[in-house]
């Protein structure tokens, strides 16, 4: 009976210790008259891509071109699982009609 208790305890500990946390991502964009504002007013983070972050506010934004090829652009800052992910390659194909009509 004692070994059953040990096995159950070990199983419950493995479930607690190995339960993965959900992916956490925060991002925001900024645009001024269809362009990347310079200087940025809201996205003023300084941590480059690959650096540690708590939210997008920590990350250095990157200027993304709108995929509709109308010349519009916008700033993007993105923090995924405590790492800044903002590079040109991270610019989404569809940032939303409010940024790229």
C-alpha cells in the first residue's frame, strides 16, 4: 500500500512540474499619416530582437511595409514568450485594414 502512495505522489508531482505554461505574446503598432513615425510617440522600447522583454513596450520597434504595395508603412513592436521578436521578417502579411487599407 505504501508503494501505491509513492507512485501516486510521483505522478502528481510530474503533472505539476511539467505542465507547460501557455504562450504569452504582446504586440502593438503605430502609424502616422500612413508612415512610420520618426520619432515614435508610443513604441519607444530599446531592446533589440532576441533580447529579453516583459511586454512589447520593452522592444525596439521595426518599420514594416504594408503588403498591399501602396507605399504605406507602420511600426511594429512584439514580445513573444519574454523575447523581442521584432524584425522585418516578423512583419505580418495582414496587419489589419486600419493600418493597410
